[in-house]
């Protein structure tokens, strides 16, 4: 058995999965929480066993990784006999700037390049580096691979990724559209190409969750995507405002007396579905409120669906057609009501949904919810970013 350990490190957390790369199965998975904080906790779930919670101080990511490894090889609850069972490690890295258009084997140069991208990903890249450095300290001889969320968008053309700012903003400060959720978009797009049996297909993928983005691709190469320099651009999301008139920022600073940091928090943490509805950022709560007649909850849902619909229409025009529309992530995979709101009125594109089946189709499996005669296929495809990372890691390291 060849297994890959997939790591997704946050500033005080670390998600992990051990994947059998030959059978494409998750052997074990879990989460380390409150790293560097009192009452640290690790959850661990082997594929054929019960979930276990381990309370132990984890002062840093190196100690968290060590605890993960000790548990994986534990005589009672472990899933591999020894460390030789881990052939490689794959790391999710949020921002690769223009330095990385593909996943890469990690060396000192790659680490330095990730560090240079911190101004573009100040919240995520430092945490991702902690995960990498923690693993290297504990597993110095195991090959490791970095898989970048922004890599998928690197195939966009300048006319697509540039902003209408002076060109020096791009040259001096790297201000351009990068796009995010790239690993998810790449995975579900690849699955759509396989389901269509058409390697050059035009696909629009809708990654809809608390953070949401829409992307379009031809033959698996990204043409356009809704997120920009940061994940704030594009759709209104759980707590993010999405695309707005940029003049709103100085207007708020002037009229409300907000600082730049306060406006940033206002747009990222207080806006979107939460800010519009006044109820919640969770779509389940929004539907419950809407069904009880809360008008602002109805407004939030309709605004979200309309924004997704606009991107689908724009991307179909940009690609001169579309072969498949894919829904994925928490809302895209599970919220039948949102899918219906988005899909109503897309018959002009040749995208005709089976709305009855949409309401009853199984969850957690790849499903075609289009009518038999629909020219455009409509798929619900569960995303699996961890498997995508594992596959990239195996291709480069094994």
C-alpha cells in the first residue's frame, strides 16, 4: 500500500487525511485544534473505526504533526504499522502568486517563494508554511508537494486577469485577479470531462458554500473565475460582500468614520448573506427564516442565486457556449433550493434541469440533474480537494 498524507494547515489548526493512493480511499482523517492555545485537541477517525478525541498540549505545528504521526502508527488505533507507510506528504497552499501554475515538489526555494507570496495571502500562507516546516522537522526524508489554490487560474489571459488600474499596480504590487478554490474547480471540472467523455468540453463550475466562486474552463484549462486579488471579489457569500462599487470603501471611511481595517472587516465578516438577511450566514438558517416569511432572508437567497446566474451567463458568452454546468461544495452539493433558483430561466442556454429530480436526487454522489433532452448537462459533483492533492503528490513524488 502506498499512502499520501494530506495536510491543510491553519494558523491554529491542522486538518489531515491519510489516503491510499492505489485504491483512492481515505484510511484515516482528523483535525488538530487550538494549536498553541490552551486545551489543544485532536480528533482522529480511522476508516473502519470510531472517532477518537485526544486532549494534549500542542505548542506548535511540529508537535501537532508529531501527534498525528504517533496516532497513525499506534498499536491499538493506528492504520499503518510504521512510518514507512507514508510515502509522501501533500500540502494545501492558498497563494502561489504568479510563481506557480502547477503543483511542485517542495524544496528550500519553493518555501522561500511561498514566503514571498505572504503579502498576497497574509492570512493563509504563514499558516501553510507552519504546516510544511512542521512536517519537514518531523519527517525530513519524506518527499513533500505543494498544491496551490491559485494555480488553476494561472491559465487565464491578461485581458481576463488584469484590472483597469494603472499598469504599474500590476508591475509593482502584483495586483491582478488570481482566483481561489482552484483545486476544487480543477477536480470537479476533470470529473465533468470524464462524465461527458469530451476532453475539450466547455465547463462552468459553481463552488458554492460559505465561500463561493464560479469558474469556467475549456478542456480543463481555466478561462475565467469570479474571485480576484483576494477571495472577496465575485459572489456575495456567507459573510463576504462580493463585488461592489469600489467607491463604497472611501465613502464608508468618510461617512461612517471607519478605518481601512474596519472596512475590511465590514466587507469580509459582516456582509454577504449575514449582513443582508440579519439572520445568519448559514443557508439552512436562511431557508428556515425565508419559509417563515422573513423578507430579508428571501432577499439574501435571491441575490445569491441571481449573482451565480449572471456569472453562468457571462461565462457562456465568454466561451461561446457551454457543455456542462457543475454544482459543488456544501451549498452546491446539498442545497436543492439554491440550485433551483439558479437554474430557472437558463433554458435559453440549452440548460434544462429536471427540477423534480433535483429535489429528490441522492446526496454525496455524482448526479446528472438535467433533462434527457438538455443540450447542456447539469451535474452535481461532490468536490474532493484532498484527493486532488493526493493525486498531484503521488504524480510528483512517487
